[in-house]
C-alpha cells in the first residue's frame, strides 16, 4: 500500500477578528457559512476538509472562484495558519513546527508553483532557478549544476542567460517549475500554474509536467478551476464548493458517479470516451445470458481498463459481444452492443 505523504484531518480556516469565537460556535451549534458571517463578521475559508495524498500521486483540487481551493493548498506549507484541524506532511505535524523547522520544511521538502511566478526581473533564468539553493547557502558551483539540470528538464536549454522580460509567458512558467524542482522537494504544491496561458501552450506544459512527475515521482497537489485539466493530469480529484470538499474520486468516479447536482453540473459537458472503462459497464460473466446461438469463444478479449473509445472501435468491427478480462487474463465480463450504448449514454448496464 502506498504511503500517505500528505494528510489533512478536519481542517478549518475562519478569517476575521472573532475567528476563535466563530469556530467554537460552529463546533457547538453547527453554524453555516452564512450564519458565521452574519453573527461574527467572519468568513469561512475552508470547512472541515479531510483528505490524504499518496506518495507519487497527482491530487487535483478544483472548484469555482471562491470555493476555497487556493486557501486550502496554502495550509499545506502553512502560508496560512489553520483555525482548527490537523495537517501532516511527510510525517511531520505542520502546526507544531517552529520558525526554523518550518523554514527548513519549505526550503528542503515542499516546492510551490504559483499562477504568477514572481520571477526576479534582474536575475537570469539560471539565477532564478538556482535562487532556492542560494537561500540555503549552497555554493555557486552546485547552484549552476543543479540549475542546468532543471533547465534541461523543462526544455529551456539555451535560455540560461536570458532575463524574464525576454521570455514568453509559457517559458516563464517553465522557469517557475524548474525553480520549484531545483531544491528537489518531495512535495510539489501547484496553484493554477497554467491557467493564464494559451490553450496550446497550456497543453504542452501539462504534457511536460506529467512526464516530469512520472520520471521524478513527486507527490503533487495541483489546484485548478478547469475540470478538463484536472481529469487529464489527476490520479484523483477533489471538488470544492463554499470551502467544503463535496467529492473525492478518480476521474472516472467523478464523471460517472457525481455526488450531487453541483458535481453533476461540472461534468455535464465532459466526454466519457477516455474516462469510462470496460470494468465499469460490463455485465458479470457469471450472470450474462447469451443470445440464442451466441458463441463467446469468437469474441474479442480486452483488458478491464479498456476505455469506451477503444471499445467503440472494436464493436464496429464485429457483431460479437466483447469479453472483458482481469489482470490475470481470466474472462470476467461481457459487453454487448446494448451495454456499450448505455455506457456511452451514461446509463448502467
């Protein structure tokens, strides 16, 4: 079982001068966000948030503006102090860390990439990337070696001596990612890093980030307001509304089993073809009733994780049902034409 690198338990953040009073009232009376604002003139930023992130996982958090996603991610490195709850990163209780220990945690173990990179305008690309190492007191020779390696990772070879003003928006974003990687953190926090970019550049950076994540095995919390982006890069997705997490699941779970009408509205326009898999729509082989004269021995066999798009291609080439196999190559299910149509429509077989 994968180790949990990040764990949040019942985390709250209430902004305002009477935040502690408001928190006590929430615990005692179960006040709503609107009631907290009315009675205490305090704003509930995040409410009762709990989740864990496994080592190497890309965990996407998405929601509309004001949903609390950016507030939440800033709790993980304590840029924002929680009002209540527990936060553990790499086995350390973040709320108990003192000044020096907290600075070391941020400098050595947690990297953060923002939407607006705040690159130092008077420093070259190489010096911007190596800046975290300079803060740590690393010698110049090491800073340059590490900077060059990270610059190459994000395909910016040849731009080492350029200044930020000489780079496009996408290139600046790559510098920011390289800077976050330079300190070799186990955890990456990414707050809408690609949202201000053109669609083509955005997709290229998504591809590059996914490739780097797979290569470096970084544990990542990725904030976005774009469900397409979350589905494309996330191993799991958390959807937030009004400071609360309303659903956590795989992209397939979110699209096929929305927890409520809010999530259902989010996923309404999302294509299911690459997100729904054979194991979700198949009929169990033990209960399947073949049509008269039907012979499953002539049917095409597919792995259980074959997506709808591929299943449609197979169905157009044969009149036979499709037989689904588990990881051991054992027949476990059947997908008929009617089953496939229901899967495409969103119905259950």
